[in-house]
C-alpha cells in the first residue's frame, strides 16, 4: 500500500465525523470526490475499510487498524513540518537530511563530516523519517536529501541505488517459524509479536502490509529499541521483523533464528534521493558522496564487535 496523504486524511475525517459528508465538509471537497477516493483506498488495501449504513459510515476492524497507523503517519508528517517551519524550505545555509531507522544505525557521520569540512559555516540537520514521509518532504522542498527504501514511490526525484536492506523475521530458536528457510509475512499473524516503537515508521509500515494481506499483528509487548526487541524475541516473548543490518548491532543472550521473508517489499533496497532542481551545494555533494561511499557504510560499525561477542547468536538463514 502506497500512502496518499489526502486519502489518509480523508479516511480519518470519515472515521472521526461518522460520514462521507462530514469528511467532504472538513476537506472542502465534493461528496462524490471523497466517496471515489475512499473506495480507491479500499481497493488498494484489498479489504473493506468502512461499513456504510443509513446514517453514515463506521470503520471495519481493518479500518480501525488503518486509522491507528494513519494517525501515526500524519502526526509524523505534521511534526516534520512544524520542526522545519510548516513545510517551508530550509533556512539559508541549512541542509535537511532525512533517513529511515535502518539507515540511521549506520555511521553516516563519516560522509557528513567529510562534506561539511569542505563547506565552512554550513549547517546540517539529520532526522529519522519514514520513507514515504521523506519522499513527500523532498517533493515539497521541506528536505534536501533523503535515504529511503524502494518501497516508497520516488517518481520525479533524482535517485541513486545504494544497496540491499532486507527485512527479516526473527524468532526464538525452536519456534515453529524457525524451522522454515523462508516465510510469508502472513505466517506471522498467528503468533505473538514483539513490536519495535509502535509509533515508529517501520512498525506502521509493517502494520499496513499486514492490513493489505488481510491480517493484523498480534502485539504481545512493545519496546523502544531494536536491541530490546531482539532480546525479548530470543527469550521467547514473541517474533518480530527488523532490518537485517540492525541485528548485527545486538548480541542476544539466547540463540535467535533469522529467516527471510518472501514478499518483494521485504527484499528492499536503499535509495538516496534529491529533487531534480536542487541547488544547495551541500545537498548535491551529500547525494554524490553517499552514492560513492556507501560500500563503506553498508554495515554498522558494531558488526565486528558483536560477531566476536556472540558468534552463534544469529544462525544463518
């Protein structure tokens, strides 16, 4: 499911107002336009999201799940706009670099420091951001450079591929899912789940994928760090999905099974993006530098340390 900001907000308006008419009034659109857009959203999701009745609409179970995560996505975008001046272009001399959670775990300071050293007085702000939000920020001029997964629609941007960043399923050793070499995401729906940051971009992305597959994540516990997820999974509290790169920064106390997911969206690749009309010299140089130097950043700096500390912690997939 690719996000359309207008459709998500219309859907929330319909849920909150209890009718298509209320959504149309809040969005200043015609009733026919709102109805058509929300039906298209349901078609994209592949499941009914609203139940129509004589007095209006109410969300289905799938619609309630979408509403929870749509609020997170919209909140993230609104927060980004507030942070940088309601969506206004960055201040002169300031460069905004947005990256997803997996990328933020890498030593980006190596490239950033080299570029800033050649631009005296330049200011740079690096923020974690979901890929869809990053693409939107680039299109609106609210960010200069973004590193995203190829699950986001990057049409209209200058894009360079960086490398693979797969999502993998992790399970305790001996768990039923640990016995399969490769799994479908839907195989996870029947099992307890350890969630990483339920208000975060990755969890929202996974919840949306579950919705599209006709299921939901059965959250047993949520924790704020990837290391906490790995530890709780290894101790048998549930399963989870994380970027493979983040596992190399953890050393669980118990053995952990790592399994590939068959879905194309899980076999994602990283892209560095910018607007085609970008004129900020720091942004242009960052874009080129990430493309040229990513081979040295494609693993977190703690990989060697973790491997030495726990050589058998992550069995091969």
